[in-house]
C-alpha cells in the first residue's frame, strides 16, 4: 500500500468519525441561526428562526449563552459541509483506485516478461525479500546470554522475547532482533526488535522492558527512551513498548491484538 493511499484511508476514518460527532451535536443545538450586527463598534446578536426573517429576535446580555450556542452551531454546520465534500472526494478516489494498483503492473506480467523488466515499484513480497537480505549489525553485548531459540531460528535473551519474536514470525511481520541503529547524538542502540511495516514501508521499533522492578534497569531505559525521543522515535508513532514487573506479566494475546491493529488495520 503506498503512503498516499494509507493516509487517505486514515483521513476517511477521521472524517467519518467527525461527521458522526457533528451530526449528534447539531441535533442538540438550539433552533435557528445567529445574525451579528455592528452598532457603533459594539456587536449585537439576533436569533433567526424563520427563513424569511432577515432581522431576527434580539439576544439580550442575559441570553448570551444562546449566542454562543448559535455561533457554535453555525460553525459546525460549515465544518460539516466541508467534511462531507472532502469525504465525497476521498470515497470517489478510493472507489477508482486500489492500494496495490501500481504494484500489480509488474506482478501481473508473465514470468518470462518479468525476467526482462526492472520494476520501479516493488511488490510487498519484493520489499520483504530485499529488507531481509540487507546486512545489519547486531548487538555484540554478552552473546552467551542469547540462549533461547525462536521459530525463525534467532537466539534471544529471554522467554518473553521468544514469545514476541514468534508472534511476529507467525503474523508474517518481518523483524530483526537487536539490530543496530544510530541516534542523532551519535550513540548506537540496539532495540529488541526492528520491524518492517510492509504496507507503508515504515520502520517501527519495539522495546520490551522485562525488569522494571530493578531500579538501575528502569533508570537506564528511561534515559534510552529520552534519547529515542530526541531522534524522533516516539511511543505511539514508531515505537512499541511492552513491559513486565512484579504482578504485571506479559500478556501475549493482548499484545498480539495491539500489533495487528498497528500493522494490519488499513491493509
């Protein structure tokens, strides 16, 4: 899915939610609309109910709440109209185009013609293969601690990381374990998982904090999160954070639902 298509789908969902909220608010608004006049630099407010009425009923100072409500109503009606127009345009575009249209130009070629063509837009399968072939530096720290093997064949440091790695493997989400990244301050870090969101070609990181009861461990991770933030790696945007502590254990089923929502909601 190209990024534009993804953003349009997000915008469509936002507009649909906005229109539903506006419709409900407008139902609860007072009758009529607001007329505003200028009396020697002082505003005067009138409520117009009848369509043929061009003057309206004067709103006194004691009724100013009505003026606020009518002004808000008029604003919401204009907003509703603009949102309807934009949603109509988006729906028209999405009805004519599919996320994979450009990718299918190559994928629909027969195998002999494909051998002669260098695709300018990669299919998702090609993107995954290319990403998985790329070399990367992994964390050299205490390699002897990597004693748990995953379904993909990686060795990780904890049973919780096995569960997380196997979850990504089973969901078909490409991942790298403890791959090196370089932050803006020049420091090199090794997030537990570096993930490829195939639908948008985005990179998302996942840090699992499994020892939050340990003061030194917790402090080090808080510092790391600050360093990530300064390099534009944010929770809720391109960083997933999971954690464990006494009485707070890893719930892989709930995490899987969260991951599905992040990676596949618009697919």
